[in-house]
C-alpha cells in the first residue's frame, strides 16, 4: 500500500468512525421505542404476562375448598366493567374476604385497595396474602341505627350532597367515613365494591356509611367517566333502602342475584346545588 493510499484509508476509517459514533449517540438520545440499535421492547402497555399475584391466586383457588360468597354471574358483572375500561383501574373494595385475592387479580397492574373493619380477620387475611393493599377502618354506626340515621341525616348540613365534602375530617356527619387512610381520599376510584362491613346483626356496623361514602365519592369524581358502584346483599332491607336513598334508582344499570351495579355520574361541575342525592 502506498503512502497516499494509506492516508486515504485512514481518512475513510475516521469518517466511518465519526458516522458510527454519531449514530450511536443519536440512538442513545432517542426514546427506547424507536431506537434502531436497541432491541429491548419497553412498550409494555399491553403486557399480558400474568402477575405474581395472579399466579398465586390460581394456586390458591385451585387448592381451596372454600369459595367466595358472590356467585359466578354476580362476579361477572364487575369483571365485565374491569375489562370494558381497558386499563388498570382504581378499585376500592369494602371488606376482606375469600374473594380478595380474586379482586386484586382481576385488576392486574391496577390499584386495588381493601378496607376491613374486623381487626383479627384483617390480620388473618393479610398474614396469608401480604401482597394485598389493605387497611382497617373504624365505623361509627351500628345496624340498629339505620332507620334513625336515614330519617335524621337531612337535618345535618354535613350530610348533604354538597356539604359532605370533603369526606376527610367530616366528623359531623355520622354516615361519612371521615378518618380513612389518605390514600382513599387522594385516589379517584373507578370501581367501588360494597360487600362489607357486616350487616346481619344489630350491633354490626351495617353498610350505611360505606354506601353513603361511595355515593359522595362518585358525585365528586374529577376525571372523565362514571364511578361504578357495586352493592352486594340487596335482598336485605338496609342495603336496599340506603341504595335507593344515596345511589339512586336512575343510576342502577344492572342487577343480578343479590348484586346491584350503579353508575354514578360526576356532579363536580354541576351548577345546580343539589339538596337530595337522587
Ligand atoms: C359479607 S363478608 C364479605 C365476604 C366476601 N365478599 C367473600 O366473598 O368472602 C363481610 C365481612 O365479613 C367478615 N368476613 C368475611 N369472610 C369471613 C370469614 N370467612 N370469616 C370471618 N369473617 C369473615 C369480614 O369482616 C368482611 O368484611
Ligand atoms: C412491542 O410491544 C408492543 C406491545 O406489546 C407490540 O405491539 C409491538 O409490536 C412490540 N414491538 C416489537 C418490535 O416487538
Ligand atoms: C370539569 O370541568 C373541568 C374544567 O372545565 C374539566 O377539565 C373537567 O374534565 C370537568 N370534569 C368533569 C367530571 O366533568
């Protein structure tokens, strides 16, 4: 190779090197999705790989002789809504039960939060499934007070559709759950399942406050869309009457077995000052 040829070759190498280095730098600057040097697929929006919680749930239910209390067709109503939203959802569930692992698994990559009244039952469930996001709640009501609360709440301005907000710190309205963890108030819930607290004996808390709080949360939704509220045990008088008072017949979109499904429209931009919920 002659000297001039060598120089030419070295120059060519340098040019190729510069182009290569530029391409490399550009590839680093580009977002991972359209990088032509990086074959890793970072777009996992439609990630269908099962989560570890879903795998745990399969194993659990395959080896368990006890099943959740809701029936196949009742559970399907909620599952259909979770699927129709086509994204991970914010799902608030009143009560821990045999169904908790199922609800969390039906909302993969979403946020599912459980609120449980019974401290020893809470310990038992969370010990077996520490992955569940769950808190204990103290209720201020008893089932035996259901009738009295229903006939008197309209005299308390803090129980009115507008006056009940903010729920956090609303001590005056006994139907408002006022001391929940901040996460509950700071999250916009797409779905709320009311299948607790216990409401089958006089001293039990009853579902009055859970129903009222779900109704207030739905009315105050800031984002687009409705709040889906599911209420179980509507064969019982208190559940039925409180649903009709706060969740409203006109919002009832489906009923199967002992489950009612409501779609609560947001009133956050309403210029009408509602004095009643329905
Ligand atoms: C109607 S249960 C909810 C049942 C739940 N939906 C299920 O399918 O397992 C309402 C409350 O009863 C209590 N509870 C539920 N399952 C229980 C169990 N297996 N043993 C003791 N208490 C339970 C909890 O305090 C719970 O919040
Ligand atoms: C990356 O993943 C997305 C979503 O899963 C998929 O639609 C796309 O085809 C993938 N791209 C490549 C290059 O594999
Ligand atoms: C309320 O109004 C604001 C401002 O116009 C808007 O961004 C928001 O989407 C509205 N929310 C609802 C629930 O209609």
